C-alpha cells in the first residue's frame, strides 16, 4: 500500500517519509508533503503514530534475541579478556601485540555497550535506561565512537602488517601509530 501526494514536493516543501513494516510483512511507505494545499504536519504525525502503534513485536522473539546476544557477550568477554592478558605481556617486543590488545579492549567495551539493549529486549521493549535523554546521548556517542575507532584500528593493523611484509627492514615506530590513533580518536569525538 502506497500513499503519496498528488504533486511532487517543491524545493521549499518539508517532506516526511515514514517507512514501517506492517505485521502482514507489507512495506508501508507514507509520503507527505507539508505545504498549504497538502497534508498538515499534525496529519502526518497522527498517521505515523497509528502506524507505529499497529506494529506488533514478539516477546518470545525478543527474549530469544536477548539470550543470543547474552551468549555472544559472554563469549566475547571471556575470549577478549584472555587475548588482552596474552598480548599485553608481549607488547614490548613489537607494535602488533599492543594493537591487538587495544582491539580486544574495544571488543570488550562494545560487548558492555550492548547490555542496555539486552535489558530493553527482556523488558518487553520498555525503554528502561533509554528513557533518559542524557543516557541516550552518551550511549549513542559511545556506540558510534567504539564502532569507528574499531574500524580505524583494523586499518592501522592492516597498514602496519603490510609495511612489515613489504618493507621488512623498516621498523614501524610505535609513537607514530599511537599518535595517529589518538588524532583519529580526537577527530571522532569532535566531529
């Protein structure tokens, strides 16, 4: 089912596109143009509220997903803790054990950041901690920070390993790698 306005939106119109999956697994797309001769913002909001209220979530499915995420978190915490312990002892030899330790620490942090989501899944999607605006802001920043810094760390590991294989006589300076990690981390937090 598609609902659209009779005329395409102009450059000065405000457009609200609302996508939801209905229980019957049809994709419902509501497209509203807010201007003088079309639907008002209140009508669009009322329709959006009706659509979201008609969505049904399976509590059994949420509990199953929550259990799977708990198992993944426990395995991640145990495995990455062992990795940190092993690589931290090796860190003075080359740069790679230090980078692997940081990667394991980021994975542990990512597992811990998923705990509020698990709580929400087990509480019938009641926002619990996510009902607090400050918590939502901090959680979102932390989640995306960990995601981006983890990707950058994989890039650093790849570049340093490639340099180690292609230029075996060149020693990668630990200070340079750490400065690039710190600079990227600062850029992520600022932007």
